[in-house]
């Protein structure tokens, strides 16, 4: 693309640092390979871009800039690109990302240039995502994964440990070194295992510590490849005698994981769609363009084939769910082989080295696949070690030598084989030529058949043509015959009915007489019914009239009482009297009366003591009057005025008792004091005036209340009177209604009496039957009358037409006979034509069979086969001639390989490594610098056991894959963090954390795994469950089948005969030969209750340990007996895994096996259920531990169905559960847990596998 380039001064300054001007710079090359990134621009009207100049493909520019990266910021305008800045960055800056568009561009820098901006370039830029927005999106979403790194960082902060060493020894293959050391504390020996080691003062890491022996004071270190090479060539000489142990490896791993986050943010994933796959709720994926067709290299079942086809058809992502024992390794092997055929490079990664080597194990025999195993040598399984880089050349030479020797060994017989093959092919050629002659004869017959086919087809056509009119005539005759038959039946039925009617009554006159008699009977019965009905109605009417009169009398009496009530209301002097009046006259208090009554009672309650105050007022006025008379008017007036002035500022309050006492005291004073002083009287008068002011005020208030009560009482009486008036008016209106009812019933009685008198004359005899019986008779007689009337009318109408009906019947009978005769003749003709047609069609079919034979194709195929056989014969003759030459070359090649030097093997190694098409490594190792430099991207990345890896670990290999295939099972356990489960680790961190946001983020990690979310939300075209398992006996498989019930396919057993293929051959006390699933039920008593270590969280169960001891001894003895009886080969060791939900129980099982028991016929392995995921054994014993009589007891880790799934699915031949049935099926707190273990118990019981702790059947 060619575009105009306009430069700002700043951009020009940047270019001038590398060239004399912009024209010289952009003429370094005719065109430039650039990577364009769409960036944010403050102006919404214009787009902004950054151009990264490729520092590899732009040769002249790379030389000019010393391979550094030129970067130019531009604004996109219609007249071209406006460069706003130009700078040069480090050569390590990535040029290609999945957010940049790579293109070749020419830049026109002359001001007069009118090239403008190509429309195609403008469209491409618009389609690009804005890089900063995508980075922020990834940064925001990936923050939820920080929790996993926090978990790993939690235990990674260990201080470096420095020790001195006296001497060292290197092993034979220079892969390990052992140091004799000093200066390590007793508690530090265990800590250094797994740490990185290096010589003090050296920048190069030696490797990681494999073993530490505190008693011998030695440490063994696995050397890095670089150090191995240095030691091998005697170039490694430590400058100091000190070693430094550090947690560098763990910290380095965390750095790699964080770099994975950073690479995804920067758009460095090989698959541009990866971030949407990882973080969208419903992953956005490209739909497969077409479904591939394959020739499979392995024998696969239908689900495995579908998984392989789906994986190879997918564009960017495919997910395979592999329940236990369903052949995930086989599927991975097939995908790798198909990729190799297609020339694709595949990375096989997993969280553990064991899983990687298991996945690669099936590929060893395939010559098209060149495996390279990458990783630490000591961690790789034996089968995988052949394919580490330093061993591949030697292994390839050995394999090639083996194949050459096999070829050379058969060369002596090769000439005879070729002669035999030539003879066989010549005989085959002769047979094919004879077959060709027969085909030519058949082709001639076919040509004749083609001519006959036309003749017969024409004959059939003519027959069908003649058959048409006959069939039409046959159909018309059939219709006519059917119509005549139907008419004949109708007429015949009419004649029969009429004759039956006449035979019953004899004549029409007799029938009319019968009808008349029936009418008379009906009239009589109707009169009787009417008479009885009227009598009943009269009784009802008389009763109603009586009731109406009674009601009127009652009304009249009540009305008169109400009329006299006004006087009674006036006579009510108290409210109690008024209430009694209202009750007697049934007057309901309305809202107004209720309010008045309530107000009355409230004020009355406030008037308590009115009479007392009235009495004390009178006494007080009397005493004051007496004193005023003694003192005089003027002086009294003066004292009163003085008191009035004083009371304006307030006066005292007094009780009635105090005032009475004051008056009494005054009276006693007058009586007891013979000589009175006028001043004393002044004082008493002043005091009494003061008290009168208070009493007058109190009495005035009470008097007002008394007046208010009187007013309310009068209002209530008035309201009651209004109520009475209203009731009287209403009552008066009711009077007319009562009178009307009485008059209506009186008239009704009179009318009924007249009707009865009239009917009694018609009904002369006395009626003895009841009304219902007479009504029933009337109904019967009326129906009979109705039927007789209809029959009479029918006879009267039909009688004149009888002769006509009989004549019509005879005519129809004759026409029917003629139609049937014509129909029979037509059917004969049709049958004759059909028979002839069938013969011709049979002949036509025979001719079709001859014509359908693809003889021309068979002839062509035979001719091609003849040509092929002739070519083979020619090649066989050629091979016979070339045989001595080929033998000589193979001998030379064999000799060269036998005598290959170190240099030759090194060249072979380089060739092999460069052309390796299947690389195997762990997820974390895929992010090592040397691996990333050698293998930046892969066509396909397959990650096995996805469920056991954390999302940050999975991200590292996913970044490299153009297509990603995930293999796992979300119904199995999540990853382990060190020796702890994810739940244990997260719980410990959450308990220590005070950050609410951090706690919420960590809890999210337990909700749903990445694999589970992808598998649930991907379309069917991009996922497959492997539904046929080959590991377990079918009876064991039934225990885990419910965990996969909600998937699209149910789990099935692929073993044709489980009893034969998974026969354990054991017959003992606890285990019988037919047993494949046993539950040893532990009792709910000591010592079978769980216990907990002091200062520890884990649990153990001594009772279960004792049962396991006896079970292992029984299995060992049963194995010995099976060997002795010949059921098992000599030297057989049954593989037995003893696993538990709790680490403390595993430790005690280890001690039991290693220190107490001698089990020569068992190959034993122990571990927690979490650690055992991915493994399988002949026999598995599961120690369930949990058993308590505490009310708050629960089953802990065993609540997780995924943990139970793993525990149940490790056994091939025999599964033994050791635990309390009651604890797990009845006392577990969660309802779903009780249901899960109850189903397990039902499966065990269905196989008679439930035993007590001593092995006795329950």
C-alpha cells in the first residue's frame, strides 16, 4: 500500500537523529513492513495509530537502527498519515501482537504529493480494536486470578541460606552433583529440598535440591543443562566454597505466571481470540468451517472419534471432558498423529510431568511423530527421558539401527519373496483379464435389455391407458348399485313399518277410537292433578294471610308505642334514663349520639367534687358576709381591693379540706375569744377573700362544665327524638307494604276457593291416591297419547300411498339386479388387464436390474486394477533389479550410524530438535525463556488434566497456541497448592485476611473452574464428553455414574466382559472372588470414632486403621493363594492403593505398612484422595475417617462430590470402602451429601457388598 505521509516538527526531529531528512530515511527501502496498532485519540472525529517497523524483515532499516524498533505515532487523515512523533525502542520490544495489522507500505513524503490515504488501509484500521481498551479489559478481568498468585506467594518468602562445602562429587552422566556441607541448622534440612542452589558469587544457578541427608551432611542437586555441559567439558570450577540455597525457583515460577498475565494484556497470545475465550461468560469462538474426514491410526470408540474429529475441525478452541478411565491419552495420541500428518507442530502440556509423559506414551511407536520432551530431567518419567534433548540423537540412532538390522536380516529371502509376489500378481492379472471379458459380454446383454425396456414400457403404458375408462365405468356402476340398494332398503323399511302398524290396530278407525279414549283419560287425570295442586296452594295462601295479619298487628303495636315516646323522652332527667329508653325501643345510637355520650362522660368525670365546692363556697360567703358586717362596708372594700391587686400577680391554691378547716378555725376563734380586736378581723377577712378568689375560679369552671353537660344532655334527647321521628316515618311507609301483602293473599285465597269448588264438581269421586302418583300416571298417559297421535297421522298419510311405494320397490329391485350384472362383467375385464400388466411390470423390473448394473464403471475399475497390477508387476521387477543396490546402501548407512561420532550425533540432535513436531512439557516450564525463544508459537496446544492446574498455569501454554485443546473433567478435584487442597489453602488465607475485597475474590475461586465454565457454555460443535470407560469393573463404575447424569451422554462401561477382564482372582475372609465393591461399615462407638491431633487440623480414625490392617493381611494371603492355585502368574504383586480424605490418616497408614506389616505379595501406594487423582490400581481401600457422636459432627472434605468421585474411580478390579454408613448417610449435615452417600450405599447393597467391621455380611 502506498500512502501520503505528513510530518510534524517533533516527528521530523526524531527522524533527523538517524538520517539527514525524512526523504532520505524513507528511501532506505522501497517499502517497509509495518505493524499498525489502533490507539486512543482525544479527538473523536479522527483515528490515531502507532506504526511499528519490523526489525527483522526490513533489512536496510534494521541495519541502520542496529536492529532496534522504529515506532511512529500518526493521526489518520483522508489526505494521508500525519506523523506526530518518531522514536526508536529496544530490539526486545515486541513488534507483532494480535492487535496489530501487518502490511507492507510505501511512504510518499513530498509536499506536492496527492496520493492520499488508501481506502483499504482506512477500513483495516477501523476494524482494529483500540489496543489500550483491550489491555484494560484484560487487566480488569484477569485481576480475579490474582488470588492464585497470592496463594503461591504466601509461602514463597523464605530467606536465603548460605553454607560452606568441603568437597563435591558428580554422577556418571553429569546430571547430578552431591556436596558435603556444613553450617545448616537442624530445622533447615527439610526446608532446602526443592530450593534453588548456586555457588556464592556466581550468577548461574546450579539447579534444584533433590535430596538432603542431615545424617550424612550431604545435599544432592539436579544440574541445569547449561551447568551439565560445563561440567562435562571440565569448564565448571567454583570460585568459592560456599553454596546459597534460595526459593528462586518458586519466585521465578511466580514471575513467569505474572509475565503470562502481562503477555495477555499486551496482546501477545498466538490466538487473538484467547482473551474472549477466557473471560466472556459465553466464549466467543469461530465456528468450524467444515467437518474433517479422517483415517484413524488408533482403534477409537464413537465418543473418542467424535472428540478427535471435533478437535481437528475446530478453529480456535475445543474442550474434551474425560471422566475416569475413558481413554483421554488415546484421544490425545490420535490428535497428535493427525496433526503430524497435516504437518502441524503440537505442544502437549499439563500441570505435572507424570501427566505429560502419560499423554506422550502412546506416541512412541509412531515413526511420523518426532517427540521432544522438555523439562527437568529428574522429574521426567523413564519413557519420556528418551526424548529429552540430550538423548534424542542416541535414541533415534538406536531405533534406526534396529530397523536397518531388521531389514538387512530379511534381505537373503527378499529375492524369493519378490519372485513369489511377481507370480501371484501375474495370476491375479490373468483372473482380472478373464473378468474383463465376462463384463464385456454383460455389457452387450445390457444394450439389448435397453431396447427391450422401451418396448415393454410402451406396452404397460397402453394397458394403463385402456384400464382408465374401464375403472371409471366400474366406479360409476359401483356407485349406482350402492345408490339403488340404499333406496330399496328405505322403501322396504317403510312398507314393513306400515304393515306392522296396521297389524297392531287393524284399521285407521280402530286407531282413531283408541286415541279418543286416551284423550279422555288424560283430561280426567289433568283435572285431578289441578284439584290437588289447588288445595295445596290454598293451604299455603291461608297460612300466608294469617302471617300477614299477625305482622300488621305487631307493627301497629310498635308504632303506637313510638308515637307515645316523645313524652317519655322529655321525662328522662338522667342519661341513664335515656339509655334505658333507647334499649326498650331498640334505637341504635348513631355517630352523633355516640360522640355526645362520650363527651358527656368525659366532662362528667372532670366535674368530680362539684357539690363539695358548692357547699364550701356557700360556707365561705357566709363567713365573709359576717365579717363584712362587723368591719363595715368601706373598710371591707379597701381590704377587697388590696387582695384583688395582690391576686393579679397570682394567688395560692387551696383544697376544700383546707378551706373548711380555715372557716372552722375562724368560728372557734369567734367563740373562744371574748375580746376581739378589729385588726384580727381584718386579717381573717383578707385570708377569706384570698380563698374566695380561688374557690370562685374553681366553682366557675365546674359550673361551666355543669352547663355544658346539661346542654349535651338536651342535645342527646333532641337527637333521640329525631331518631324516633325517622323510625316513625319509616314505619309508616312499612304499613302500606304490610296492607298490600295482606290484601294480595286475601284475594288469592278467595280465587283458589272458587277454583276448588269448580274442580270438585268435575272430580266427582273421592281421590285416594297421592298427587305424585297421579302426576306419574298423567306423564305416562300423555306420552302414549303423543305416540298414538303420530302413528294415527302417519297411517292416515301413508295409506293412500302404499300401492305407489310397493310399485317403486319392485322397480328398484330390477334396476339393482341389472347394475350388479354389468359391474361383474366390468370387473372381469379389469382383472384381465391387471394380470397382463403385472406380467409386463415383472419383466420390466428384470430389465431394470440388468440396466442398473454399473457395468461400465466395473469395467473401468477392472481396467484400472489391471493397469495397477501391471504397474506393481513392473515395480516388483524393478525392485528385484534394485535389491542389490538398496542392500549396499542400507549396509553403508548402518555402518555410518554404528561409527557415528559425537559431532555426528550432535548434528542429528540439531536436525531432530528443529524438526520435532510434538513437544511435551509442563505448563509452567513452557514459560521458561529458553523454551519461549525456541518455541514462541504452536499450531496446536493440547493441555491435559486441565482441572488440576490453576488458570494462571493454564494461561502460559494457551498463549502459544493458535488452536487450543483442553482435556479435563470438572467433576474431579481442583488443583492442589503444595500439600494442601485449594479449599484448605484459601480458608487459611481468608482466616488471616482483614481485606473484605480480597476475601470475596478468593471465595470466587472455589465457585466454578475455568474448564467447567467453558464446557458448560461452549456450543456442541466445540466440546465432547468421552462416555465409555475401560478402567473399572462395571459394578465399580455404577458408583460414579450419577455424577455424569446431567451431561449429554451417560457414562458407559466399555469392557465386554467385566467379570473376566477385571477378575481379581482373590478369595479370602473379607473379599470373595465375585466381590468388586465392598463397604466395611464401622460401628458408632470407640475406638471407631474420629480423633484430631493436638494443635492440628487433620483427623485420623484408629478403629479404621485396625480394620485396614486386617484387610491388607487378608488381601496379601488371598494373592498368595491365587498364585499357588495357578489363578495368578508366579511373582504377581497385586497393586493396592490405600487412600483417605485426611493426610493424618495417610501418615498413620504409611507407618502401619512400613513399620508393622510384611506384605510380600502386594505392591502398595498410599496418599490422600487429592494426591491420588490421575492414578489407578487393581485394588483401592478408601479410609473415610469421619465418625462422631457429637451433634455438630459432619463429614468435612467428604461433602465434595468431586472428592468422592476421585476416591471411587481409582480401582480397576476391587473397591473397598472403610467407614461409618450411619455417619455418611444419615448424620451428614448437607441433604445432598446424605443423598449422595445413600445412593452409594444402595449400589453396594445391590451387589451384596455391605459388611461389618469384621467382614461379616449385613
